[in-house]
């Protein structure tokens, strides 16, 4: 496990836990996004959210990261692949094929662990493995070709700090950990 971002003196931190993508996959997504996401605000960073916690007291970060560390270590690396593009009213996303179901299992165990320590409440809808590629005010109804990422294996999992800015959220890795170790 490694820490990358400093927290500073914030009393509450906007947090989420996510799978990190390999560098090659990120490069492909950046090129694809520049070519095919012409509407809205393209996302500068790419990840697969496991759980969005929102604003949490800084004192909870250790326990939250502990859940992520434990469940990531208990999960062997797994393949993911982009299978389709989808839009909601405010985001464009690439839906991922999780053939092994290990991503889903990891997300469910992370969410259950966060609930057990009292810092998270699951959404009513089922978790959907996806990468957000754009945010917009009005749904543009794009139908871009899929990026040629091929099958990829997440490079790890991380706790992210999300700082809101006028140009969109900026993400910093607080802690990163490996899968299966």
C-alpha cells in the first residue's frame, strides 16, 4: 500500500473507493475521449468506482482504507472489457464486462464492510461496473464507437479524495493497494 495525496486540515473529506486502471488502458481512453466525446466535460481521470462515500470525517479514513485493503488482498486480479456505451441524464459511461464476477464480488464485499463500520449505505440499484467518460448538463445522445482497450486487468484499488472545482472534481489518491496481496 502506498499513499500519494496529503489531506491537509479538512475536517470532512469527499471520498470514494475505486479500481485503478492500467496506464495503457488510460492512454487509450484519453485518446478515444478526445476524438469521440465532443459534448459535455470529458473526464480527465478514469477509474471504476466501488463505493462513493461522499463527505466523511477525516478520522474515518483509516477504517475505510482498512476495508479496502482487506477486500482487495482477498481478491485475485481479474479481467474487464468495455462492452457498450451508455448515457444517463448527466454522465456518459463505458459499461464493463465482468466475466469472472470478481469485480462485482469485490464491490459487494467493500460496500458490506463499509456498512459494517457505519460509514456507508448501499444504493437501491445494483452496482454496475463502468468507467465514467463524460459529464454533461443535457444528455447529448452520443453513440461513439467503443474504445479499443481490449481486455485489461485493474492495476489495483485506491481510496480517492475528490475536491470540487468550478471545472469539475479533481481526484487525488489517498491510499493505493494491490489486488490479491
